[in-house]
C-alpha cells in the first residue's frame, strides 16, 4: 500500500498561488502520494488574519515536518520582517541547499551542475541591527552585526561535506571574505579548514574569496562542484548561478534543519507580473522534486523531471521569461502531456 505524506502547503503571495496551482496539477499527474495541508503566510496572511506568520501555519509545519512554500512578499525598508527569515529561525533551518543544473536547451552555459550550500541563520541576516541617533537625527547611523559562530560554521561546513559524500560530489569550495573581515569571515574559514581535514582523501577542498568566485563563476562555472558559504554571500551567489542556467525560473531551494524541511523557489513573488497567469512555474516545480527526493519518493521526482525536460527539449511550451508566449497553465499542461503514467 502506498504511504501518503502529509505536507504543509503555503501558496504564498504575488505569483505564488498561480505557480503553486500548476505545480500541484503536475504532481497529481505524476502520482505524488501527498496530502496537502494548506496554510497562509506573508502579505496574504497579514490581510486575512492580521499577522504575517500565523500560529496555525507554524503548528502545521511542526506536525508535518515538511512544507512546500510559494514566494512571500517582504515590505522593503519598513513593515513586517521577512517571514522567510522568521521560518528559518523558528525551525532552525540552518542549511539552504540550492542546486543549479542546466536543463534549458541552448542555454548560454550548457551542462552546469553545481550546488550552493548557504548558511541560513547567521551572518548579516541574524537580525541584530539598530539606528544610532546623533544631534537631531535619530537615524544618523545604521548598524547591522555580522554574526558568525564556531558552532554554526562547523555544522554548515560539515553538512556540505556530508552532502558531497551522499551525492557523489568531488569538491567542496568554501567561499569567504576573510582578507577584509578577519574576525567573522576569518572564523568561518578557520573552522571550515578544520572540518575539511576530517574529510581529507574522501572529498577535495579549496577556499576562495567571494569577489574572485563571482568572476570565476561567470568565466568557468565548471570548476565548481559544491560551494559552501555564509548567509549573504550564498544569497547573492545563488542568484548569480541561477542566471547562468537560464534565470530565476530554474532555481529551486531547500531549507533544511533537524526538525523541518521547507522547499521553495529561489525567486520572489514577482509583483510586476502577478495575476497575469504568465509566470514560469519551473522553479517551484523543481523545488517540489527536491521535496519528493527528501520524502523518499525519488521515482516520482524523476518522472516529473523527465516530463519537464521533454517539454523544454521539444520547445513544446515556453513562458515569456524564456522568450515564448505560453501562460503558466499552458506550460503545466504541456508537462502533464509528456508525463510517463505512474504504475499503480
Ligand atoms: P522577484 O524574484 O520576485 O522578481 C525579480 C524579477 O524576476 C521580476 O522581473 C519578476 O517578474 C521575475 N520573475 C521572478 N520569478 C519569476 C517566474 N517564476 N517567472 C517569470 N518571471 C519571474 O524579486 P523581487 O522583485 O526583488 O522581489 C519581490 C518580492 O518577493 C519582495 O517582497 C521580496 O522580498 C520577495 N522575495 C521572496 C522570496 C521568497 O519567498 N523565498 C525570495 C526572494 C524575494
């Protein structure tokens, strides 16, 4: 008998509900054995229940341990703090795994296949920031603290090495800025080297300064395999890497901790195209494949990836971000048409 998995579903804001609907239709066609527990978050939750991260949503993720999340809007500068960051903190989702694989035919960089492992709870995203007033200006100075701990550095670098071993990857590159930020980035590098020594002979290791990494990713992304880095560098580099493989529409992410796993698209809620039915659902669909792998449903994930690849290879449907004219639903239907039927 098939085991059914309980999964929390947060459709999200902006284009979230549109790409979520299509993703769910595709997963159903693939025979994904999932019972969805739908919850709200972000602006949608603010408007309906007056808080961006309702207790019911937290309780649902506590209970299921797994969530698929559409993008959530964060007001810029003022307003409520990022719900994405709050979720990472609440569930201590310390590892953000972002694979970047070229699946688009005729992409500028064919055959890219690398993974960014981003520390998800520390650095400049720790939320330690304040204004310092001077004379009549209460906001004369703004200060954000970059928090790096030995514990946090050890567990993310160890995670990257364990990931490399589990996925047959050969090289872990630690990315830092220890030449300038000698304390914070220096500690990250020092701890990274210590952890790397435990894996000597099993996984290769090198380290690189973040600015040089950004340039080398553009010149020769093939020299990278697994990149492990702190929070903000990981955020920026994963968007850069998404650009190499065809844009944010192709970049999924997994936020992993001991108690929960939340899967999402790397892109945001795209308010500029929300409600028009033209968003590319691929990133959320690929995130759902990572989720299926996590749930032990790799054959279902493989069916979805194969149908998606056939759709792209045949040029059967292309959304506007890829120069086509297909809408979100039309693209999803093309994937479903190319789905190998599940064996029951
Ligand atoms: P964005 O990723 O939403 O959009 C950047 C550009 O990419 C836009 O032109 C948009 O139209 C396009 N785009 C994004 N996803 C697309 C898709 N699936 N198909 C086609 N085009 C797509 O970034 P932004 O505009 O900086 O952020 C908008 C909101 O999303 C902000 O409130 C931000 O805080 C939030 N955000 C949320 C997450 C998340 O929930 N994980 C991540 C990033 C940004």
